[in-house]
C-alpha cells in the first residue's frame, strides 16, 4: 500500500468511526453520562471527524507527490486522533480524570500535523 493509500484508508476508517461514535453518544450515552462527560465524548468525536478529513486531504495530496512533510502530517494526525480523541472517550466513559493529562499530547500531535501540512504547502510542492 502506498503512503497515499494508507492515509486515505486511515482517514476513511476514522471518519466511519467518528459517525458511529457520534451516533452512539447521541443515542446510547445521553442517559448514562452527565452533560459534562457527554460533552467531553462529543469533543473527541468532533476532533476525530475533523482530522479524518485532514487525513483524506494528506492522502490525496500524496497521490501527486509524497514528501516527508506529508508523511509527518499524516502520521501526526493519526496519532492525534488516537491519543486526543481516544483519551477523551476513555475519560468520558470511565471518569478517570488522570486521562486528561494525556489529552494535550494528542493535541500537540494535531499541531505538528497542521504545521507539517503548512510546511508542505509553503514549499510549493504540488
């Protein structure tokens, strides 16, 4: 599988899961979680969906020309989804507040991904 196929595949799976988890939250968790924990879960869904689209974009850009910056962006977005959204899901479902310490690491991965994508675009690589 090429890098572009990896990122399109991961983005599509993450998008699918974001829709499924959003529906699960709306229909299965609303009576089980407090409003605050439900909002925490929904934040994870929102960031997962947004970065699933970013992964699709990285995959599509990689079809034309794969660069180190695009590879960094793609893996940073994927890591961010796993760490940021994953920690929020676990926090919401378990109320284990210590997971909030991990969440910013995922946010940092998202920032690295956006910076790498900007670097790719600034360099003018098609």
